[in-house]
């Protein structure tokens, strides 16, 4: 009988120990499960498409570049702009040491000399009051006096400052053309070069690029021109798919006396998904 009681006593002690251990584990695991989790990572999109609206100021560019004929009676050479951009990543991702992208761009412009805004009726035109939307884009497309289009492969091969706001060093080629109203041909414009692109942070996708190439509209087919492209862009509202941008493009004839061009672009870049949001 004593042996039975001893066995039961040992059982009760073992059960008590298990209960105490379980309660301690539960008490520790509950606070651990209540710890805040790491925020979800932003999607690493491999395809990005935007439409942009704005103006191009061609004050330092020759008439031929923007399609202004000699003797154009306008004090400021500028164009109303509309265009689309896309970037598609062929290989790699942000966590790897390289990314291969192919990008495309179109730029449609209407010269300021061709935008009548003198009367009240004329000032009601979408071209005199640019607004984001299909109506303004359609107006520019139907009255455009110049169009540019480019395909741009880009190899981002070195990530700088990976523990802060990362910047990619990249090699690129820009292959495209310029067409101007009332001219019999299109002018090829291309270059190869290197650049830096900000990846993340408030100035995401801002970049600085330099290259060497040609511009048939200004100096023929010879590759003798220095191209410098600087873009600053930032989000207008964190809740919207809209960015403000300002860009300066310099096209310089380093080895000759052909015209140089300095153009400034100003406007809004809109994620095309905004137009389909519910």
C-alpha cells in the first residue's frame, strides 16, 4: 500500500512540474508573439509604366530642334508636352548585384507658337490649361509638331551606399529619333554612356547621366556630341501615384561649331495605374 502511495506521490510531483513548465513557456511565448513584426517589403516591380505632362523650355536650343521655323514670332520657345515611359527588368532584382532593364520613351510636343491663347475662347483650350487626363493628352497628340522616341537598355551593375539610400551605377545606350512637322525625314539621335540612379527614398529614380553620341538634326551622322541628362523627381503625395519632375538635357558639339542645345523639362509623372484605380 505504501508503494502505491509513493508511486502516486511521484506522479503528482511530475504532473506539477509539467504544469509549472508549461505555464512558464506560455508566459514567455505570449510576449514574444506580441512583438511587432517587420513591415512588409515594397513589391519589387519588374514592369513600370507612367505618363507625363508638362512643358519643355527650348530657350537655349536652336529653332530646328523643336521645329520652330526661322523668324518665328515668339519671345519664349517652349512646348506643351505629353509622353509615356516604361521600364521592364529582363534579369536580376534589387537584392542581387546587378539588374538588366530595357526602357522606352515617347515625347510629343506642341510649339508655343502653335498654341493660341490670346482670347477667352482660346484660353479655354486644354493646351492653355494643362491638366492630367485623357483630354489633354489627346489634344497634344492631335496637334503635335514634334515627336521623339527612344529605346534604352540599361545595365545596373554596382550598388553604391547599400545600407543607406542606394544608388546604382549603370551603363546604357539610348537609341531613337526626332521628327519635326513639315520636314521630309526623321533625325536619328543616339548615345552610349554611364549614369547614377537613386533607388528608394524621397528622390527615388532621380538620376544623372553622361554619354557620347550623335544628333542628325544638329550635326549630321558623326558621333561628336556630348550628352548630359539630369533628372530630379519626387512624389507629390504619398497616397497618390504622381511625381513632380524637373529635367535638364544638354547636347553639346564638343569638336565643332554646330549648334548646341539646352532644354529644360518640367511637369508631372503619373503612374498609369492611377487611371484604373477603383
